[in-house]
C-alpha cells in the first residue's frame, strides 16, 4: 500500500465503534469555536509563522484552509495584505471574521469543505493549513489543491501524533478499546513526497494556547463519549494519569505551484 492509501487506512482505524457513538450523550467530534479563537495568546514567532512570513515578504496575501478562528494566518500580521479563510464550520468563520476585523486586516471567509470549494478561491502568495490534516481521509486532492493555490509556499502544521492520541490510555481504561498510534506527521511527510512535493519539515514544541483546556474533565468526557455521571471517576483517573497539555508540532512546507498572480 502506498503512503496515500496508508494515510486513509490509518485514519479509518480511528473510527469510534458505532455502539459507543450511539450511546454518547454529546457528539465526540464537536469543535468549540471558542477554543480556536484569536486572543492575546496569538503566537507570532512559531516555526510555522516564521516559515510562512519568509515567503510573504514584503506584504503578501494568505489563504488559510481550515481557518478556525484564524490563529494560523492572523499570527502573520502585519505582513499580510489580505487573508482568505476557508472553513466548513460557519461558527468558526464568524470567529475569524470578527478577529480579522478587530486586527484591521482585510479578510474574506469562504464557507465550504476543501477542496470542494477550491475553484471559488483565488491563489495566494502563501497557503497555510494548521491542524486539519488528521481530519482528511482523502488527502491527495486536499494537498494538491493547497499546492495549486500557493504562488510561493504552502505551510502545514500538524501535531506530531494524532490529536486525540493523548487519550489512548483513557480509551483503554474506560472502554477497553486499544486506539491506533498512526498516522503521525511522518506519514504526512511521506504523502507529500509520494505526491512529488519538495517538502521540508521541522518539529518544534507546540506554542498553542487555547481557551478550552484539552485536559479538562468536560473536554475529555465528551471525547470519550462518557456521561456526566462518570465525572467523579474521570476526575480521579485524570489526576492519576495527567495528560500532556501541549506536545510537539511538525511544520511541513513546500513550494507553491499556482500559475496566476
Ligand atoms: C482543529 S481546527 C484548527 C483551526 C485553525 N487552523 C487553528 O489552527 O487554530 C480545524 C478546523 O478545520 C476545519 N475543517 C476541517 N476539515 C475541513 C475541510 N475539509 N475543509 C474546510 N475546513 C475544514 C474545521 O471546521 C475546523 O474549524
């Protein structure tokens, strides 16, 4: 199996058994827009920001795919002339619009799933895409569309392992379920190489600071499909098995291939 098919197979293995999903009081896949909002913790000197800014100079345009609240692209201000943010979640886009307005950056939000909406979106000097790839099973068209929309560079950031892998021990404890350990950023890099991209990569400590603490009982309870009635047990378990609040991220970057200007 090649890296592209391996990626899809690895992600499919993360599916939560249907019986557990059916019994869950809340959707385990909910992303709280508040957790991805831009606030005063925006980090402007992360490896990903430095790599993007290098290709933006002097005052370039940015396309941010899976924009969320805009933390990836708004960290590049003031070197940005305009940002287009694409997201399939209308609440995330509203948060992005609000943040770009308060920072005074010209911005456009496009509602839709990438790459389905790619034809509606203009190329930009730099395309950024942070913390989205582990959601994307059909990775080849997704990455090709990023590349074809970048005039100078694509910068992708992912956690080094699957974002919920910190909860693997908890899944085993509360559901007796062994969770996968792949894909990781290495498999993402292999996909890029298989697609013929001249990809560079750097691993660095995560600089993410979010409004919602990913180790909070409410957050973990929801992800684990547990009812509130198990909170006391979960609190005790988390106290004995603390989750890392932030780990490492990998920045992957490669040259863009957009023909237009
Ligand atoms: C984990 S959040 C990251 C948000 C932001 N990039 C950040 O780093 O703070 C992932 C975002 O990608 C969006 N998303 C996931 N898959 C997408 C797709 N195929 N097309 C557009 N948006 C997508 C989700 O709605 C969510 O807002």
